[in-house]
C-alpha cells in the first residue's frame, strides 16, 4: 500500500509499522545508508520545488516562503548543509553554495531580527567550505553594527508600535524560535573569525532569554511572554512543540561550536540534558511529539519531531546522552518521520507557519520541516 493512501485513510500508525520490521534489524552500515537514502529523497523533492510554492496552503505563507534570506528558507539550507556533510554528496553542497552566491551572502532589511540572522549560519558554512573569508563580509558588518549599539529593550512580547508592526522586543531574542535562528550563527562566526565578541554577545543574550522564558519546573520554554500566564481548556500550561524543538536543536548547534573550555559550557550542557529528559518523557505513542507538549497527541507533527530527533541523536553521538530511553526515542521518532514521507519524497504533517500550537494535516509541508528532517537524518545516520 502506498504511504499516501495509508495516511489518507488515517492509518499513520500503520505507516510507521511498515518501516519498523526492517529498520531496527538492519546492520548499522545498511541502516545508515537507508537513512541517507530517505534523506536524499526528501532533499531532492524540496530542491525541485523551490521555484513555485503553490503547495503552501495559505497565500500569505507563500509570500513568506518565497523570501530567500528569511528564516523559512534559512532553516532548510541549514539542514541541507548538515546533510551535505553527513552524506558526502557534493550535489547538496553545490545547491547551498549556489543559493548563497545568488543572494551575495546578504541579509534582508531587518538589521536586528533573529529570523534574518538565521541565514548567516549558511553563509558561514559556505565560507568555511570554500576557504573564502570574503563571504563573511556582510555578516560581520551586520553583527558589528549590533555590537556597536546593543539593544536593551524589554523582552516582553506585548509592547509594539501603536501604528502596528513587530514587537519592540524583537530587536533582541524574545521568542523561543530565535534561539535557533540567531545564537548558533553568532557563535559559529566567533569560531570562524576567532573574534570573541560575537560569542560574548550570544552568550549574554541567550541566557537573558532563557531566564525569561524557561520554566524550570516543566523544563520547557514558553514561546514568548504572552504564553507564560496562558492555560489550555483543561488548565495546563502551553508549551509549543516546535517552539521547544527550535530551542533544543539550537542548543545542539550552539554546543557544536562552543569552545570546550568556555565557562558557560557546563551550563549549556546541563540545560540540554534537562530538556532531553523532559522531551523524551513527552513523546507520543507513535513516535511524534504533540503540537502542544502537555496535551495528548492527536495527529503527527514532523517539524518539532524532526528537531527533537536531531537534538537527541546529536546528544548520543557527542557523548552527552547515555540512557537507552534516549536511543529508543530517536528510533521511534525517526520511524515516525520516515512514515510521513510520501512516495515522491514530499514530507507531510508539517505544522504551518505560526507562533504556537495549531492544527496540522497530512498534506501540510514547509521548508523548515524539511530542514528539521535533514538535520535529523544527518545525526541518525551517524548513530553508533
């Protein structure tokens, strides 16, 4: 039975079962090849659909998706660059480099917005890949301007210009998604240039946001300050699945480039382990994580799940996570992700662009969901 028909019939658990029998019994080398194969199918489908976004359901979201320097495409190219390294396929590296050349390694017109910072990580990867520091000129100019006059606005998301527009706090990292978008790029630039100022800024701002949005009891992040007092219909706190996926994946990326002797590293590692324990305990029965983490899972959702699988697998591969529960969570999550891939390579069940838990359907797809999938494939293919 074709996967598309399985999903359409509502039998997404059955679709996962189609992969379970072989995926867990394959030899490690064959299993890694299988992971890379499905990753390639997903990457190839997305690369073939970058010139027309009619498959994005809402017109406003199509407009956002078309922006080549914004976070949506940045998240995809971050995943693709990782997958290029993991798979060794020069085709994917060439696609990233071609995208950067087309954009002249530049940014959009928001000089202090984390969503616009995100593509900087792709440009840094390209500069290191090609040994060409000239590609870093635009990002250094952008970040130097922030360092020259750092913002001290409140992290409260409620305050916005009376005429409308982005909240004032978005001059800083005042929402959970921002911790994936910006600090990994700042820290990667510090590593690439040996300029410690970028790392110092990222470290300070990351912990300011964490002190504001991290619930130490639940070991999860609120999406932004508006959610701190909110409760669902049954009185539960609201922790967005993908919002916490952004943070958890961002932590893995931060730790990848953070110096081993940096004084904050133990604090980042402790936070990563705390979140890993909590995230593992909230995984749904079929392998996906709920769109609202404290509510029952009603449908699959692959963007948050992709980020969680990536982070957990990264933690195993880098010696931070040792419990067998984490490996089981990765295996179950990867099977769920694989089952959401349609025959042509299109990834389904990606929650639409938003700022909190929302509905999701089998045909919903987006570039950031593919980026999360490719990050997960990159780490799962390297598991011992």
